[in-house]
C-alpha cells in the first residue's frame, strides 16, 4: 500500500470507527464514551505486519473500548458485591461457592456461554489464634507480652490450651541449619526474615516478596524436619500497622503462623538477651476436600470461535480480609472486558474467555483442573492474561512470549499509552499462577503489571478490603484488560509463539 492510499484509508477507517452502526444504535444510559483521537503519527509508523494485524478500524474499536472502560463502574460494582455482600472467599467455603454462582449468573446476564467446571478443592478453616511470651529477660512478675499473629494455611492445630515452648529466632535457613536438631527440637522457631521495604517502595515489591515468601512456604516444613513443635514467620508484608499476613505454607505437620513485623522485632530483641518461652494457640482445621468451581464464560468469536484468548483473575481469597485486591479486582476487570464488548456490541474474531479461577491461594486446584481438561485445546489458546497483583494504577504487562509477538502487539500497547499502561516487562516465568500451565505449554502469557508499591501493605491481611481499591485505578485496569483482550482476539493473525 502506498502512502497516499494508506492515508486515505486511515481517514476512512477513522470515520468508520466513529460511525460503527451497532454502536451508534446502542441505547446509552449515560453519555456515550467518545472515541479518543487516533494518533495518526503513531499509526503511520507501524510496520507492515503491525498494520496488517491492526488495521485502522480495529485501532478505532480499541480506542472506543478504552474510552468506555475509563468511564464504566461495572467492575467496581461487581467488586463491591463480591467483597461486601459475599465477603471472604477461601477455597472450600460457602462464600467461594456463592461467588462462583454469582459470577456465572452475571456473565449469563450479559449473554455469554457459561460453564461452571467442577474442581476438588481443599478446605482449611481458621480457628482461635493467640500468642504470648510467658518468660523473657526483664519480665515483670506476672506479666506477659502479647504477640499478634495469625495461622498460615495448612497449619495444624495445637491443643485448645495451646503449647508452651522455648523460642528460637533465626534470620534465615542457614542459621536454622547451623542450629541443627539439637538447637531446634522441641522449640518454636521464628524466622525473622525482613521484607525489603525499600525495594518495594522503589517499585520492586515482587522482588521483596519473592525473597521473603520462601520462609512462609518452606520455613515450617524445614523447622518441623528438625523437630520443632511450632513455626512462625515474620509477616511477609510492607506496612507498619502490626498486621499479620497469612498465606500458603507447605504442609509441615506442626502449627505454623505469621507474626506481625513489630512482634518479630520484639521476639528477636528479647531472644538475643536470653531465654524466651512462648505460649502458642492455633486451632485451625483441615476439613475434607470439597467441590469448587472455575467459572468459564465465553464471548464467542465471530470468525475463529475455536481460538481462545483468556482474560482472568482468581475468585478465591484468603479469609482475613475480603479479598478486594487479591484477587477480586482481577476477576472483575476480566468480567468487565466482556461487559464492555456486550455494551458496545463489539464481537471479537476469536473467543474471548473470561475465567474466574478457584483455589489459587491454597494449591491451584482450579488451574490444574483446567490444564488437564483443556490441554488438547492449548494449541488453539492464542494468549492468556491474568490480573493478580492488585488494583493499583496499571503500568503495562509482564509478558512471557517471543520478542516478535511483543513487537506485533505494539499498536495495542499504543492505545494504552495515554494512561501509562503500555510498559512491557519480559519475564522468564509465567506472569500469573493460574495461567502458568498454559504458559509452560507455549501459550503467550500476560500479567497485568500494577504499581505494586502498596500492594504488600494489605496482601493476605485483614486490611485487604474494598476501600483499598481506587475506583479510577480499577477503571484503568479494566481498560488495560479489555483493550488487550480484544486486541489479541481480533488482530488478524493469532499471536506468534
Ligand atoms: Zn492472588
């Protein structure tokens, strides 16, 4: 195509995009979102392959989707219902089941084809949880020091009256190993590994998390292997409000908990001065596995319905808060990606599949079941997106795909540039736990990359609640998900692998 005819097409296409008849006839409850001005200069700089995959009418549709998402409160309303009306949604709980039924009903309301796919999920429930130091250097007779703590997932139970044992504090696995069985057996171990708040504040929160979360995952088992009777970790979190943060821990056969960072400091200081004894009461229960559901809702593709683009988040949450940032937000922005298309009467070429995953937090039963049941379709899974890093302002995407695929997506990223969600961060790892199996099978994978500076203030704590979600930022996340999902589902060729 020569330049003159390209410019003519561009003008025509822009006009067409502005006058898409279905959209023009759609009854609009509020002021119709205005398509933003197409960036002609950027459009003219597209490569041949980009231009072929993102013809101007498609760019116009993406701009329209973005504008609609940036003025839509659908995702926020859904999040309010999931977190406040339904509440915490731990795997195996009645709330998790109710949430799955709710999401399925909402997707049916939009006219999507909905399946609730059964998954066998674990069911662990929290009990009493208290801790106190009952003996320590300088103790005032009769006094005790309260320790703020919470049980970790998979913790076993102490007797109702708790256990009382000597405390041993280590900073890392090497120190635990150096103590050996003689130094650990019969004791309660505290891992006082610091969450690196500076890194988090500088935008590297997931690096801090990765460093610390190893102790939550493997610490209790390592302590149990040396004969410990209980294991505690310093909470994996970045706030200073004496909040304990729960999370998954490998079954260790002993009571396991997380103490607030402030209490970990206290325990470490006192243990450095002399003998410390602690009473620990944790009475969670592991109930029989039960049935959960992945909700799978399809906007069927108009040309290649068998080709699938997944937009997703996980519906289960921890029990302390109401799972607003982790990960109600991810589910509702995926739901909104479908809602926007229905509202605008836009039909993608490929199937846009909304998935609300079950059991990300306690073992990933939902994603495992999906990858078993749908493995034969993965060759036709064109791409998968998950949002599971909160609801703060989106910066772009973590991606695990070929550089050629990233290049081809530039025009879609260009649409997101106006609100800063166009960054691409290549990742050697799957950019989402629930889409990991797909990513390992070669499906191009994207994770919405949010500003993570405050995410670990609240993550897995009682403070993960709706008020932490800024409506305008949630809209930006919905726009990022909807634009990228529709782009992947409507570009000319499936994304190269
Ligand atoms: Zn999550």
